[in-house]
């Protein structure tokens, strides 16, 4: 997650959720409550996807900037969420997991 968006309220909300999830992990971990944060990259199927003023230019820029060559589909993110809900992830707590196709690399 970067500060690239001109929408400061959006960015502040996302960063606030990261700190909030770490707070929950730290203060409730001894009660068996785990809290991790998934940070997905650009998702194609969102309400804002179709209202961009320059969708063609946006698509060209996105495809060129994401190392895997495309924005995410919901099916790209779901397995990470599923994994965190399993007992195999029982020791993960307070983690931030980037699932962004390498965009933040």
C-alpha cells in the first residue's frame, strides 16, 4: 500500500485498519483471537472499476505497472483469506499480507 492515491480519506482508512488489526492481535491474542490483514492490489471487479474517466489509459498503465501483468480477480485473493481461517495459520497473528501481483515489490 502506498500513498499514491489522491484520495487521502481512502488512504487514511486503509492505514488505520492496519494499525487496528495489529492492536487486536496484540491485545486479544492471549484470548485465542487472531487478526491479520490482507492487502489486495488492484481488483478488476469493484464498483469503481467502470467509472474511471479514462478506462483505456488506466488499463494500459495498470497492466504495465503490475509485475504479473494484470489486476487481480476476486479468485486471486480468496485462497489467502481461506488459508488464514484454517488451523494451519494458527500462529499467524498481526501480519500484513500483500496480495498485489508484485505491485509493491
